[in-house]
């Protein structure tokens, strides 16, 4: 079974927390750490990468924090995972030089990774917010949003 790396799961939790709680004010990283238990040293790093990638927008000032850079329905799980994968690729120094690794195993993993990301591209932050609402998960302000029309 293929599992998401811990960094990927934490990044998704952070973006979903922002999508779910960033109205009307930005969400501060301290609040995400408290609600989700994400280590602050990792959280700041990934939030900055998500800002650079255009998924989040950083808001400065005493009431600053993070908001989504576009609508929830336009940000996919795949978008977030690609940012985290790029971070991991910078840190990954293990590459095979053997023929089987470079010509067979590597391309196989790349192909499967692209198929998985294509599936994740079909899931939006809006859908995840709706799931959280249906499960009765309260927002930071104590309300359960209603996404029905």
C-alpha cells in the first residue's frame, strides 16, 4: 500500500485548516499549530513554500496570517502535494545509478506518481471543507459552516 508522507499529510491539514477557518480573518500559523498539532518549525517552512507557489497568500501585520490565494474550489489536493514533493525533491540525494533503477524502477515510480497526482487533482479544498462540515467539525469561531445551496 502506498501512503502519503507525513509532510504531505501535514501540509494538507494546514491548507485545509486555512480553507476552513480563514473567514473573515487570516489564519495565524500559531493557531494551526494549536488546532492540528503541526510542529511550528515545519509549518512555517511549508507555508512559505505554499505562498511562493501561489496557493496561499501571506498577510502581514498584527492580525496577519494566511489565506487561500484563490477560491477553495480552484485549489486541489494535487496542487498542495506537488509543492511538498518539490520540497522533498530538493532534500532527496538518493538517486540510483544502476540500469534497473534508472531505466525501469525510476520510470515506473514516476508514472505511478503522476497517476496518483492526477486523481488528487480531482479533489478540491471545497470538497474537503464540505466533508468537514458534514462531519460536524467546528470552525475556529465555534460554528459549523453550511455549504448547501
